[in-house]
C-alpha cells in the first residue's frame, strides 16, 4: 500500500507538471469547446495506455537498448511537436461551434500520437513504473492497477484543466486566446528543441 501511494504521488506530480499533453487539452478546450476537448483527452489517455503497454513489452526494451531505434522515435517526436507548434501559432480562436465527427476523430488521433512524441511518457513507464512492481507477486495485476490509476488521475487533472479553460472561454476567445495559442506554440517549439538536443 505504501508503494502504491508513493506511485500515486509521483504520477500526480508528473501529470500536473506542464507538458505537451496538458497544452493539448487546454488548446483543444480553447479552440473547439468541451465535447471535442474531452475526445482529445480520450486520445491522450489511450496514448498513455499504448505507451505503457509498449514500454512493458520487449519492444519497449528494444527502443531503450537500441540507440538507432530510440533516435528514430526521438526525431519523430521532434517533428510532431514542431508541427503542433506551427499549427497552434497559425490558429485563431473563433466562436465555439459544433465540431464535425471527422474533426473529433482528428483530435483523438492527435492526442494518441502526441503521447508517442512525448519522451517523458516512455521514460516514466520504462524506468519509473517498474520500481513500484513487487517481483514476488504476479506482474500483470500490478501493472494494470498502476497504469489504470495513472490514466484515472490523468482524466481528473485534464478534465479540471478543460473545465477551467471553458469557464474563461470569453476571454480566451479574444486576445487572451490568441496569446495562449502563441505561448503554447512556443512551448511546443521549445519542447521540440529540448528533445532534439537531449
């Protein structure tokens, strides 16, 4: 129980810290409204599940052990973060309107792919999570408990961010929204540069 509480605290700090997924949830809420932002959050959560599963598999070990494979993943992440930054820089907050199902699908896919471009997610599940696994007990139930807990925490935190952005949407749809988009775009660009130089 003590290890589990420590894991929850570490997971909460990881999720609360500003990063690509937090920015994505906020800008989705700003540019598309509550429903589409929740769809994007679902994509982010599924991305976490996919990255956690990847990290727990032999493929995750291969990525960690093979410099070439890891570099390919890293450069892919750099390009994706840069593309998101350019897209946000060019976007203009507009009055919230109904988002077509195809656009919602794009938000889901963007959220899913973003987690693969986020090195923190891979590092967390590859190097941090195993420290909270008791090797004397069955691996799978523990893994499922920890990953599910991480995802539920993520839903709570990102849901709070999305609702906060929605409450401030009048300000965000004006000059405030343009500034948030520009700041988020710069943040994605900085994250891409940091990832490139790491």
